[in-house]
C-alpha cells in the first residue's frame, strides 16, 4: 500500500500538476489520497505517507513559485504563499493521522469488548442509535434459537418487543439511549413478540456515534423451558430431520 501511495504521489507531482502550471493541484490531489488512506489503513502507514506527501507538496510549491517568477507574475510574498499552502496541507496531514489513530483505537476497543462479551455465559445484545443490533454473543442462541449472525442488522424492537408495543418501544428506546447518565434500567422483554417474558438489564455507554446500548438478558433458565414458543415461524419449505442425541 505504501508503494501504491508513492506511485500516486509521484504521478500527481510530475504528471498531473504540470498539465496546468498556472495552478498547484498537488496539495488538493494528495490530500484526497491521504484522506482515503486514513479511512482504511493503520496509523503508521498514514503518518509515513503524510511525511512523504509533505515533501512532495513542498517540492511542487517551490517549482510553481519558480514558474511564476520566470513569467514575471506579481503575487504575494513567496514565503507567505508557501506557508499558506503548505500550512493547510500539514493541518490536513495531522487530521488524517488523528482520524486513523482514533478509528484504530475504536476498532481495537470494540474487538476487546466483543471478546469479553463472547465469553460471558449470559446472553448479551449490543444495539446502536438507529435501533439496530450490531452484536450478539453466542449465549443468545440458547434463548432466541438463532445464531448471532442472523440477529446482527435486525431492529432491536423486532427481536425484543411485541408488535403492538412498537409505537411505545421506539420512543422508549431513544429516550434511554439519549439519557445523559449511563444508568442501568430493568426492563421486561418478549423475544419475537411471543408470550414468554423475562427480565433484562439495559445500560448505555459511549458518546454520540460511538454510543451503544448493552442488553443483558436474565432468568434465562426459566425462559429456556419454553423453547418451542420462542422460535420464530419456520419457512414453508423447511423440512425437519430426526436428530440422534
């Protein structure tokens, strides 16, 4: 990836920029590439590319100043002109590096959180501000009889609320989610709208876009006695096969 970034940077400075010597497009083009890298790559790579692109930008600006001097163009003081454009690009490099670091730290924290939650014996569900489930641990299969991968992306109120309660459940969900304090709420849930109800503890953590709601299901031993009633309807083409125990 570093080699690709190097090739793109050299192509921008020595191929794209000379197409119109009257303007300097190098800081703009390299800024776009750097921003794209910050969304996918690690901090070390983004910092290394930032240093490389800063050198290429400096070279392009110096060459552009020489071009204008040869033409006798009257413009701002060369030092001010260089500082103005180079300073903006350095700020962009710093923002890209910070964005990469923040994104990497968030991904690592989420991975550690999922590892811890995956080892818990209690069923746990994480949902976001949109009301969609973003994570469920393996213990949830015992209660909902579906693998965690089938729950991710589904609406929280569809999984843990009854259909008649939906009009009230959504505002209640948002109210708890937007609460200033990260308190713990005791609620009663009904998976997939069936009659079997059991208690759950809800807690919200994080801020703004990174805020999540953690739902820990309780008294699962009682709920597991009604396994058949918690199962969602089977597809019409589903054929049951005998299992050997």
